[in-house]
C-alpha cells in the first residue's frame, strides 16, 4: 500500500500562518506619570490578548510583552484603578515590535481616600513623617497612584506630654514628599523636616500640624496649585488660633485656619484637602 505524502505547498502555507501569529509580539513599559514607578493592577489589552501588570522589581518597571499577535493596525488599551485610561494606536509588523517610550498613566485619585494619618520618627535630628492614606473606616490604603501632593506643616513646641498646649512655632512652610516605590513597601509617601530648618527647644515633645492637598491633575497643573497655595499660606497660621490657647478644650478637633480653608474650599471641584495633627511627637530623651 502506497502512503500519501503531504503536499509541500500546503505545509509551507500552514507554517507561514502559524509564524505570523506566534512570531508577532509587542514589548512595552507602563509607568506612573509622577513617580516613574510601576503601576499596580494595570490591565493591558491588545487584540484578544490581556495582561495584568503588578509591581515587578525594586529597580522599577521592567519591559513586558504580549505575544501571539496578528500583524496590522490595532489599539493598545491600558487602565488601572485610580488612573486615567489610555488608548494607543499601534501598527504591528511581523516579528518583534517595541513601543519607543514608556506608557505613562496619569493618576487622578487615590481610590477610597477619606483622610491621612502621620507616623513620625527622628533621624539624626530630622523629623521624618510617613503619610498614610485612609479610607472611611480608618483603614490604610495601599497600592494606589502617586498623586503629586502639596504638603505644608507647622512644627510647634509642646509644653509637656499628653497634648499639652502648643508653644513657640519652630518651623512653618511647605515640605517636599518622597515616594517609596519598593514593591514590599505598604506606605509610600513620606516627608522630612530638616533639623537645620527648625528652631531648637529643650522640650522633648512637638506638635505637628499637616495640611495635605490632593489635586486632580487633569483639572489643575502643578504651577496652578503652587500659586493657590502660596497665596493661601500667606493668609494666616495653619492651625486655628483657639487651639494654640492653654484654655482650649482637649476634646475639640484641630481646625484649619479660616483664611486657608476658604481659599481651598473655593477650589473644591479641582482638589481635596486634609488637615491632621500629630501630638506628643518625641524628638529627644527627657
């Protein structure tokens, strides 16, 4: 019995069809537009391929690849919680394709944000505060976009321990934040108040008032935010005057000075703000 052999022309066509799919790929990177770090829980879609991207390494985002694509014109879509989604037209040649620059997602919000807490420590005389976003139940929020915050603070002497009255103002001004992009870090924002910028006092405790402003970057530029805050900051002290009094009720919540609060409330469609106070911050042994 004679065996039939496959027609070589058919074999060649099948091989080309398979190669056109299996050999076509797209290499790309996804970054947070502010920090340059990776984007948590990014959903990437191209044709019928879907990829979920999480933090990948201490060195930052690494190139990722979608494979088994069809050559031709397609649209790459990328979204992630709290970010503005993007759609990018791509033309794929047969073989390996690479986007010329990282795709930078713009964070619009910290999903579920309802407040902040601050945890301080002292490093060579500097006060280092970790700013932790909180939800409505007081639970810390993790793995969120890097929003370009504006942070101002006032450091005051605390006369004694356990919420003693504020004394002399030792520092007042805007402070820069840093972002910890390491995948293992749960809380990413921190600020440092240099001892060189603070007036020294022998008392061991400090009171620190923080004003944290969270802009919507699609509605307000950084330059606009800086201008608003420069004018608002000149309008008066950060904490309400009543809270600096020795006769203030200990149960009364700290309040932002009316001049600053009014300026910020006028921009409520473009930003959110939070005022928090840390008492009993120990800066030296008694």
